[in-house]
C-alpha cells in the first residue's frame, strides 16, 4: 500500500500519511491524523507503549518504544486486511543509549 490512506465514518476520520519507503520497499509511516477518535494508551514495559486507536470505522494498534537507541513505531490494522506500517525516528541511534 503506497501513499496516504483516509477512512471516514460516523463523523470520525483517520488518515495514515507516509513519507518515502523502508529498506524493504514498504511505505514509511510519517503521521497518523484522526478526528472524533477513541484512544486507549497503555504502557507495556519501561521502553514500550501500546495505543488502541478507533476512528473512521477502523481500529488500529500503534506500538512504539526504544530499541538500539532508536524510537520505533509500528501501526497495524486490526481488521481483516491486517496491514502494517513502520517508522523509525532517527537516521542514527542516540550515542550511549542501548548500544
């Protein structure tokens, strides 16, 4: 799936914006924009968070954390499509962190 994707339903919307590609050719996650959304945020570990996001008739899990000095993000569609997007916040790890 390439490019931006928008879902709208019942006065709510969810848009996934991508920018460029990951090394394996998949689109790189850039932004998630939602209106009229239901959000559930939970800390899974000291370096890992999980967020449930429901809007536009869709339900997603957003996982993010720190590994190897980098902030990683994975967004997965919880519907039948089972699509995933990933992102990494920096070109290089932070010096002295998780090396």
